[in-house]
């Protein structure tokens, strides 16, 4: 899936705060106006200990994924239970069929850094 029409645009990473500000299994919504990206972004501290980010809108219905549930390395939509892989954005369960965009998250100096519009390497390759 193409990640974004402006995937080559370099943006300044957004500091979301210290790693311990987002508990394992929690999701944080980053509003588009705060990130400078075209859509809201769901940032997840997954059960594998990693930090991931996806576009915040389910590709099946216009529902906020940040209101969903984290299980292993997926984020489940709260409406129809489509589970999206946090590494690739690919839906692992129906009814969603279309992947959602991923965004790179790095840890710098103990802080969660969101790179809006920069896809995770796994998603960019897939």
C-alpha cells in the first residue's frame, strides 16, 4: 500500500514525552493539528514493549483506532473488531481489508519521538 502522497516530506519529529508516560497496552491520540500530518495518529505502547504508530482511522469505517484495544502487536478497532498489525498496518481480521498507514516511532534520550508521515521500515517494504 502506498504509505502517503507526501511520504517523502521530511518533518521534524514530535516529542511525545518520556517512555513511561505511555503505559504498556495504552494508546495515545496525536491530533493532526499538533503533528502537522494530514490525519490524527494513534501511538501505541504494545505488549511486546515496542512503540508503534498508525493512522487513527479504521480503513473499514471512520472510527478512531485510538479508542480500540491493544492485544499482542495489534490494535483492534472498537466498532467491528478488525485488528491491525502495528508493524505493517495490515488488517489481520475482517471486516477491514485495506491497510492503514504506519508512522515511525523512535526512542531518543528516553523520550517517545513520533515521525509523522515517515512509514515504519516493515510497512514501507510491504
